[in-house]
């Protein structure tokens, strides 16, 4: 009995010592740190609040602790920075040491799981998936799919006019969610016709992005990583509210992919003239030659042939999710800024009237809208879409600007802090000024503006998102003024994954 007591006490003492030492990691390193709310759970109670998105928490902590500081996510060490030199060093110059994003709670194993997508993958697998996906977002591919995008825009504008041309206040963000799901459904899922406000996927995907991660299962898996395999098995076996909607979407995508494979096999021509991404993925097959190389080096990895069906499903799912959320939010934020700055909206309309003369707006027309592009860029400085995704995992110990970063350390850019740094943007950093993007003498380092990420892992769908946003704005603004529909001066934001507006209340008024 005494022996058992000694074993229990020793085990508890060892556990206590481990968590005590872990909780003081950044303090022992002499780095400014957010005091953990809990020795075991670190700052997860602050980071998993849906009504106070973590990227806004990083910004607020940065104001208190400086440009570079540490936090604890359970037992995981995370370095937060908005230091421009450190960002460039880790995300660009030393990419080989920071090629992986940090692991997602209960997410797949980026090296072993069969269904790992481009966003979650790392190393050789990431480069292979990136190389295979790139042709889908080339200028020639965007020109090919532009008519589909424009048709969805026209349907959205028609319904918007039918329902709200009378000048009532409505949430325009919901229209953008319908539009982007309609577009991406036709490009990824093989959807044959517009389903705006008749698409059940919208509610499913919206609920997926607004999942509440402030749950015991998430806190425990961050604090006790050893239970991750057990938890993942249990979730797969019995299901969970955190994965329910995503599992439905994956199952639907799997059905769509295998249906397309059967259609291609039944056709005389194995390739397809379809413009959707499933066919493009099935057309472009590649396999990376791993060789004996143990450490990933971007310049030395090679790409050859073979993309598995499981990977096709994974890519289609992530493109559907990313294509839905980013563009809908970008359009919503831009509409809010235009409603709050009518003089900016007037200048946008003048540019549209001058260069978009035909009923249909071509890809070339969009390239003649520099001021609208400046408005979109300035909006994304205020509301950076990829703030949550600007993270990395240190794969090998290295020195970054005099700071030794150990293997296994998470790194996260404080994107909001970077985007509003007066040392970079000037004393008018807090002002909405699209003109700053048209000033040839005012150069900003590329890694200081990162709404779509930075370095080799910059968002592959950036050009598609910008095309969707500009063509939607052009069709709306050529017919309507967007007028503010609330007295509130700021938007209420939410989200555990991305930052989404609760609503964007506006009115539309027909142009005279």
C-alpha cells in the first residue's frame, strides 16, 4: 500500500513539475509573455472564444506586450510577432525551416493521413499538391471560368433588386455568402445551374466556420497531446458537433468525385472539357520523388506524377471552404467601407462607367479598374482574410534575428498589428485611404501586407478571389449606391477559425 502511495505521489509530482516548467517556458527564455490563465491549459480560454476571435486577441496583446511575445496554447509554445524583419526571415528566407503550418486541434496527420489538403500539408507533399493545383488558378483558367462567375453575380444582383430595391435595410453579407457558394459549387461540385437562396450547402458551411471550439475536448487535446489519437478515433467512431458538418461535406464531395471518375471512364476521351476543379484535378496527376532526403528543401524537391483520389477529394473540399468564406467576407467588408465612405464609392462608380461599357464585364475590363482594386486592397488591410492562417511550425531549430527558435515551436503573425503599424504605413495607418495603393512613391514591403498570406505558401486562390470580388462590385455599383443602414461605427466580428461579420446592414438605392 505504501509502495502504491509513493508511486501515485511521484507520478503526480512529475506531472505537476512538467506543467509548471511548461507554463514558464517563455519567462525562462527571457521573452515577453502573456501570463497563462492556467498552468495546464495555458491561454486556451482566451483563444477559443468565438465572440472574441483569436487574431483580434493577438492584436490587443501586442499593444500590451510588444511586437514579439510568447503565449501558451495548452502545452504548445507559440511565438506571436508583428516584427517585419522576423516575418520576412521565417516566412520567406527560412521557409525550409518553417514550411509547415501549425497543427490543427483534432486535425489530420499532415504526413500520414490519406486525405490531407493543400492547406494542411507540409514539405514534399505540400509542394506536390501546390504544383498540381496551380494550373487551376492560372490566368487562362480564370478567363475560362469567368462566365460562370458572372452568371452567379447577375443572379445575385437580380434577386437583390427584387427584394431590396425599395430601400429597406438588409444584411448584404448573406447575399455574398449565397453568391460565393453558388460560384464555388459550380466550379468545384459540378453544379449545373444557379442555386442562390436555394442551396442547402450555405447553411452547412456557415455553421462549420462558426463552430464553437471553446469545448472541453479542444482544451484537453491542447493540454494533453498524448490523447489526440484516442480522441480522433472516438470522434470518427461516434461523431462530434465539431466535425459533423465537415463530415457531411466530405461525404458529399466523395460522391461527386467518384461519380465524375465513372463518367470519365465511360467516355471515349479520358480528359474533360469541363471547367470545374474536379476535372482539372483529375487531369493533372503528379507524384513527388522522395528519394533519401530527410529534410525538406524547397529548391531541391521534385514533382512528377500521380494524385490519389483521396487527395482529389481533400483538395476539392478545402477549395470549396476557402472559396466560400474569403470572398464573401471580402465583399462584405468592402461594402461596409463603401457605405461609410460615399466619396470612395462615387469614384469607383466613375471608373466602372468609364471602362465597363458592355453589358458583360470581361477579364480585361477588370484589369482596367485600378481604383476599385485599391479599394479592395485597402479593405483587406483593415480586415485581413488570412490572419488566422499566417502561422507556421518550426521544423528545425534555427536562429531568427538573434532569437533561437526551437523545433516544435508554433509561430503566428499578428496580422492586424502588422497592417496598422505606423512605422510601416505612416501616421495615417488608422485611416481608410485607397489612394495609398496608387502612390508610386509610397512603397510597402510585400511581407508587410499579408491578407492572403506571405511567402511560398501565399493563398493559391488569391487571383480568383479578387476576380470574383471585382466583378461583383462592378455589377452592383453600376446599378446601385450602397448606403449605410445602421448608426453603428464598427462591425461586430465573430469566429473561431476565420473572422466573420455578424451582419453588414446596408440599403441599396438605384443610381439616377
